[in-house]
C-alpha cells in the first residue's frame, strides 16, 4: 500500500528522471552512438538513492527544487559512469546491470569507456550551469563532487578494491575502502542537497557527516549480504560475484548474521545523528531505513 514516503519517493524519482532526460545530450545529436549509449545507461533504471538523498537533505535547508534537480542529476551521472566502468572486462567484468545488458555488451568496450568519461564531464556541467545560488556555494558543490568522485573518494576506493582481490583485509581496512568507494558519493549527495539551500554550519555539517558515514557503510554491508543471499533476477545484476572473485566483504569477514546485525546498528546510528534536526529530517531517517531494509 502506498503511503506518504512512497509517494514522495516516486515524485523525487520522476523529478530526477526528468532532469536527467533534459540534461543528457539527445541521441539525435552527433555523435549519435555515444549519446544513445549515455541515455541507455542512465535513464529508466536504478533506485535513485542518491537523488533521494539530495532532495531529502535539501528540504532541511529550504533548497529550491530546480537546484536540487540539477544536483541530483549530477551525482546520478557520476554514479552511472562508475557502474559503466566497474562492469567493464578490465574491472569487474559483468554483463548485467539494472536488469539489462551492460554498456560494453550492448555496445562495445570503447563506447563504454567513452560513456563513462562523457557522463563525468556532463555531471559537472549540470552543477556549473543554470543554478540560481551564490557563486561561493556553487563552487563548494563542484569541489565536493570532484573530491567525492576522485582518487580521494570513489576512484580511490575502487583502486583499493581491485588491489584487494584474493588477499585478506581487516575490518578497518574494509571500512576504509568502502568509505571511499561507496560512502564518498553518498556523503556528497547529502551535502550537495544541503548546500543547494544554505550555508551549512559546523554543527550541522558534523551531524550530516555522521549520518552519511553510517548510511554509506550500511549500504555496502547490505550489498554484501544481498550478493551472498539474493539471485540475479532480484538484484538486476550478477549475484555471487564477490565470492566468485574472492573479494573481501563484510560477509566473508564477519559472517552473514553479524553483517545483518551491523547493518541494523548503522541504521540506528544514522537516526541518532539526525537528532539535532528533529522531525524535519524524517525523510533522511526513512531513507536510512530503506537502505538497510531493501531486498535488492
């Protein structure tokens, strides 16, 4: 049965889809194949968790819906580019993503490489243009996304992940890897939404950071649990890839049930972090619940 939260999610997901459709080059524009492949990978798929975080955080700070839509599209483009590259044969070598063939399978490897490159550039165009906010905050948003996507964030985490195949990591090392690989972009989503609305004070930023750290780790813990327990049809991607590749995961280090317990603890940590915002942060709390309780 649909409720207020489900209705809100559908509205935000539709708004993000509209923004992505408008901000991506049309397939009719040269080079046709590249633009078609960019739209193939971004549109009509995914849970849009990052755009949901952008909008939920932005609501706390009175952000304009247009600015939030552009920020949400930007972070989703970075996420989509990372998936395209992650699926390539030189990385995780997967042929299924969001229930359909990956870009290098549907097109070819060179196109997949260029799709990722172009989506990264397009993300920064989305943030750099058409936003009626103070220039200082717009620059802060650009800097934030660049750091989250680079070697000090998502790419750095992916590099550690690739170097960790077949070796043992401590729990602390695994956490560090995922704070970069997954957590950095989720944190960027939360903070981008806030910056779209206001200058964020130190206490507010600490609260947002604590929330983002908790959901970032929870997201990966649940991913590891699902990779070990769900099937490919449910996940929309190949199940059991981590075990097959001998990758360190929370499940391989902690075990299945302790990983579930950890995810629940992190959900509670996320709720606690939002205490300074009161009931205004309920959407962020509900997203923490969604991240931990999802089945795919």
